C-alpha cells in the first residue's frame, strides 16, 4: 500500500510541474497521450523546464535529489541548460537523532561510545541524504570524523529504486525515442552509484587506494582510514584541517600560490585518469579543501571517495587521442575516433560528423585559450553529437563530471588557468610512452605467464582446426577441392604461427635475461 501511495505522490508531482513537456507529443504512444491530459488540466508550467524538474526532484526528497545530481552529468540525454539547472541540487538534510547514531555505532563496534572514543561531539559536522558526520577523538589522541549511514536508508533507497525502474520501463514502452534517452540505462547507472555509497567499507577501500596513489605527492592528500573502527555502516577517518576550496579570501590570507594551486588541480585529474587509472569521481567543491602546509607549492585535500571510476586501457588510449585531437583542432581525426570507439552510430558519415564538430568548436577557439573552459567544451561536443546517437559508458560520464568540477574549481581560484598548456604536453608524453620499447618490456614482464601459455596453445589450436576441416571434408565430398585448398593454406599458416610462437618465446627470454 505504501508503494502505491509513493507512486501516486510521484505522479502528482510530475503532473503539477508539467514534466510531460520533456517529451514531444508526436513521439509518444496514444496510451500516454491520455495520461498527459490529466497533467495539462491540473499542472502549471511556470518557469523553464529545467527549473521545474529541479523543483519536482527537491519535492520528492533526498533519493530523487541524488538522482537529479547524476542526471546533471548526462548531457548525452539532457540539454545543457537543464543539466546546469540540476547542478544546483544539494542534498543537505536535517540531522537524525544523535542517540540513534550512538546506538548504531555501539552496535557495529560492539562497545560503548565512551570506551571507543576519548570524546565525541554530538553536534554533526554534516547531515546529508545518506549519512551523517560527527567529529571525535580516539583514546590515543587522534582527531577523527565518524561517518554513519542513516537508519533504514538502504530499505528506503531500494523502495525508490523499484519505483524509478518501473517508471523507466513504462517510459521505454510509451515513448518512441526512448532508445536515445536510455531511461533504463540511466536508472541502472544511478542504482550502481548509490548502492556503492551505501557500503562504507567500499568507500574506505577507495579512500585507501587513492591515498596510496598520492602518498608521496604534494598535489593531493587523502585522510587515513581507521580500519579497526570501520564497517559497512560506519567509517572512521582522520580529521583534516584545510581551507574550503571556494573560500578564496582565506586562501589569499594564507599567502597560497593560487596559480600553482590551480595548475596542481589539473595535474591531479590527469594523473588519476592516465597514470593511476583510478579517479575520485565526486570532486565537487564540498569535498575538496586546500592544504595550509606548503603555501609555495600548495596541494589539495579530498574527502568522500564513495564514487570512483576507472577506464579500460583501450578507453584511456581513445580518450587521450580525443583530447589531443580537440587540443590540436584536428576534427577529422576526432570524428574518426567518435565512430571507431562506438560513441556514435557506426553508420555515421565521417565528413558530416567532422563538419558538425568543427561548427561546434571553431567559434569557441576564437577566444583566447585562457578563456576556454575545456570541461564545458566537452559538454557542447556531446550536445552537438546527440543527433548521431551519442552513447557514453558510465565511466566516461563520471570522468566528464570530474573534469568539469576540477577545471571549474581551478578557474575560480585562478581565472587565467591555462588548462590547455598543462594538458597538451602531458597527453603527448603519455601517448608516446604507450608505444615505447620500455612499455612493451613492462607488459611482457607483467604478463609473461599468460603469454607463454597462449603461445604454447597455438599449435594445438591449429591442429584442432585441421581435424575439424578433415571431418567436414569426409562428409562433404562435393567441396573436396575447396577443403584441400583450405588445408594447404592452414598448413602454411601453422608453420608461420609456430615460428611466431617461437619468436615470442625467444623475445621474452631475452628480455628476462637482460632484466
């Protein structure tokens, strides 16, 4: 019954804010048209579509607010104006009862608050839709923060997810262009993201890995995880002391080199993506602080590593080449990469796409490089290519979001930030490194067992194929001549493959000996 009431609540909010205007009437089924009559009688269409969508999500509550935050990154399905409107969504909530929080902590850790902590601040530092944060001091004197999931939050999230999935399915059946908007995929992405945030042990693991990647770096500091006090429902972290990255006045007061600080932000992004292949995907201003320790070579402090991303080697390579093509304004190469990578429909005309990309980028490149925001340029690129069936993997959407946040913060700190001047030599160097002999050596050393195994299997695979052909030959006499020709070709190929296999083994052996 509660499920039905919640569904009716969602329908009434959708109708009142006239969210039916997000779909074109000519592209919806007759069944849905009847439903829309109700919306048009009782709804109001004051304000822009994006504004009404934002207000509707805020009215529906925290879980839908977080869904809107994810939608703000999906410029492959939403227009840029609507996406910008959704960026203003925040999930600040009223704190839940501190005694309830204490009971959760004591239940999870099997001891009383007084025995675990030297002191515990009952006033929360932050209260979000999924969790609440308090400061404390451990018995050994370490200053920490405790992050605790809201009671019954997993149950509430799952209920709302079921409703979202049902809505997505209905939309897919009734809207003729649902293949482009991909409602089911969007909801699945959201489910994957939010379920990760509901496992604090996973967040702790992400935090620890990111900390290791930047352990000896001045660019980024990640707080220490206290594993003895961390479970799936609570997490204890080192308390950090930094300046909110949006507090420019405080940054200037401490005499921090703003130019270098902004440039280090770009290097953090590039190193996370291309060097580490593991990036913090929720680097909005609320999660990023500026360290006070080194004012001449300043760095950042990042918290909340619940949402992270990684790319396959192929994705990283394609992304690097795409970014390089944009930087060099090579639209022909960029168009070919869009098609070959599967980002757009395989039947897309190369020249037509090239012209579209040029028309999108050329007006922007008329500005001085220091005034061009690369993250927003990507938004316009994706917007322009939607007509070709643009489809992005979740990891790439997260990456786009991260880039926008990083560059936005950098330009807020130092308006003349030259993202291009930093990114171009970095990408050139990284791409050159991928094809260097040393890279081949490293790959062979890391995968020598697999390479030896696969090389040894080549002869048997060839002989198995020959046996299959002989069997086919006996049953299909009329194709005897053709089969014999195939046998001869395969026999020759067998010799070549044997030689190739032996060659691989010899090369690996030489490398191992030299190494």
